[in-house]
C-alpha cells in the first residue's frame, strides 16, 4: 500500500484538505493517525502546528482495496468449530456519510442443521449504538427481519452457494408487505 503526503499550508483545515482530496475527514484522520508518528496525531480540532504534512490514501486506492476485500473469496467463508455447536458472532459495520461516522451492529447466531447446511439468525440490531428509534430505522429493521432466520447450503470450502429457505423468506415478505403501507 502506497500512501501519499499532503503538504499543509497556512489556512488549511481538515475539512478543506478532505474536500480537496475527495475524502471524508474521518477517512483522512484515521489513515494519517494510523501511519504517522505519535507527535503528529490529528485530533478533532485544528491541525497542530507541528504537523507539516498529512499522510493519506487516495480515494482510488481506498476503492480498489474495498473491491479486493469484496471479491476475495475467503471473505465469504465462515469457520465453524463443531457441526453441533452454535456459534455467536457480533457484526459491526462502520460507514461514513458527509464526514460523519455511522454504524450498524448486531448479533448473529449460526447453527449447523445438517451436513453442509447452516441456519443464521440475527438478533439485537443497533444503529449508531442505539436501538432503532426513527421511522426509517424501524422500516429498515422490519425489511431486514424478513431475511432471518436464513438457511444456506455450503460448498466443500464453506462458501454459501444457495439459500435453502428462500420460499419461507418470500412468504415472510408477503406477510409483512400488507401490514406496512410504506412497503
């Protein structure tokens, strides 16, 4: 990974630099702080006078890395310890919108049903660390709840290749649709 350096000029702010580089302030700060020496860390306020340059990863490089993660086949593999054991995972997703960090987090339980078949159940959805409390959050929660529990067939490498209970998911959708006029 090759990063670049932005030379800080008089009057620069994190916001102005991020805008010029087509990055969010959070992306800029996070990358710089991860790769700079301790005395040159960026906080949430002004750029310290000791910081003469800011390390950053160009947007194109960020997008290429994200695409690589998505297309990397091992990204879709789950390693379950024992076919009869239930595994519990906490999933955290962070995303940035207009320089503001947002997050989704939830618990998923994975259970082996039979050879090469698993069931995934989602619990405890939180948006920005809180239970959904806005209409749009509740709507998104209702829509996503249609998917769970979800059952998958796995190939020999542990990759999902087919949804086993697709007809049940479609039925849950058909039941939810008439109840909520926004759908």
